[in-house]
C-alpha cells in the first residue's frame, strides 16, 4: 500500500510502498529500502480520519492515509487494532465518556471548587484581606454606597452596643461598623473580608430595636469569622482561585470581588455556620436568640415576603434567604 516516509532528519517527504513480510514492516521506494521488526515499530492509534503513523526507533516515520486499507493489512498479519482505535469508533463509548465528563464537571463545580476556595481563603493573611477589602470598598463607595443620612443620635446607642459586644474567634479586633445610604439595596447589611460591616440607612429605619440590628451584625460577623465572603469571591473566578491558592495573590480577585459580594448567594451550609455563630454571640451577650429570627422575618417582610421564609421577594440582598427551616432552627436555640 502507498505511504509517505520521513527520515526524521529533514522535512522531505518520500512516496513509498509499505508492506508486511512475516514479522517485519518493509518500506521501499526510490533509493530507499528499509525493513524493521513489527515489535520495534510504534503504531499510532486510529483517530478519525487522521493518517496512521508508524514511528521507527531512529526518529523516522511513515504516514498512511488510507486507514481502512492499513487496518486490513494489519489484520491480514494477525495484528489486532489497539484498544484506543477500537474505542474511538464506538458511539456508545463516546456518549458514556461525554456523560462522565459532564458529571465530573458538575461534581467539581459543586464540591471541588468550594473546597479549593476554602483552602485558598484560609491561606490568605490578614494583610491580604485588608488589601482586597480596600479595593472592594472603593468600588462600592463609587457605585452603590453614599453618605449616610441617619442622624448621629440614632447611631450612638447602636455603636455603644456594638462596642460592648463579646465576639468569639478573634473577630473583635477586626470588626468595624459603618453606615451607608444604599437605595438600591434597601434594608440590608453586608461584611467585607477584612471585617468591615456596612449597615444601610433603610435597615436602621426599619426598626428602633437595636437588638435586631445587632443580631444581623452578629450574623455578618459569622461570615467574616468563617471567611464566607472571601470564599464566594474566589469561587466566582476559576482563574482567581488558582492564582490565589498558588501564589497567595489577591490582585486577580480585585476586579470581580464587588460584583461577587453583591450577588453572593450563600449556601445553606454557610448560612447555618453564620447563624450558629450569631446564636453564640447573642448568648454570650445576654440577648435573646429569638431576635435573630425576628430580624430575618422583618427583613423579608420589607421586601414583600410573607415573614415565614416562604415565597415572596428574598430579603437581605437575596443572599440570606430566611427559609422556614432556618427560622425554626434559630428559634429552637
């Protein structure tokens, strides 16, 4: 059969005849005669319509364009096709392989990515959290936040209560309380990875019971303590997670971080962790745990929910859904 031979030293192609004589490949052409044992030749797999390639030990190679004729030649000598060549022609295996790839991708996204994000978040020092949070706050102050319109006399009792809070997990020195007007967010609160907690004017207007505000702040402190916000930011960028995990460099996250935090939807597990932290804080400070549930209900009602965690618009920036399960667990504490 016809083939194209390359000597491995130049790019010159030689048109040759290829045959099998007993246990050897025979390559013959103008001024060329070569015989190599079959066992010493690497036979390339059949992949679609790509030419089959024979590779010799000295770097030379031989390309065969007619896959069907070459397969017949091998079969006539009792040489079975490789497994890859057989699998490549199976539609059933192709469909199964595609399904496995999709399942692996989904599993990696749902389970592997959060683990990598948590690992990356835990590797970052406090200085990196401060740097990232500075970038985030600068963007938020330009786009979402504006100066608070609440009278200072309304803030003083809340600031006093906040300053007196006992907090577990070494968060006390990192947590700061800030007030902003944010009409697009409504009654809300959010925390940056550094520990800066922002309470909106609409949240302060929602209730005069500062215990409810403190309960919300305690929940946000839980997200800070467990680095949930940072994990959400990292998960929003696969490139960011790899750079952050490997180099400990947060610059790859700076651009995506504000949008990631604003659109974050914490998983049930992360919300449970933050709720458990808030419950611990309230108990340590002698505040009834039920005020956390009351705060979540109030927030949900402010966005059109039914106050039972069922239906309606999701309060709390759609990132803290007050599900009935959550409310029941909090009240049971």
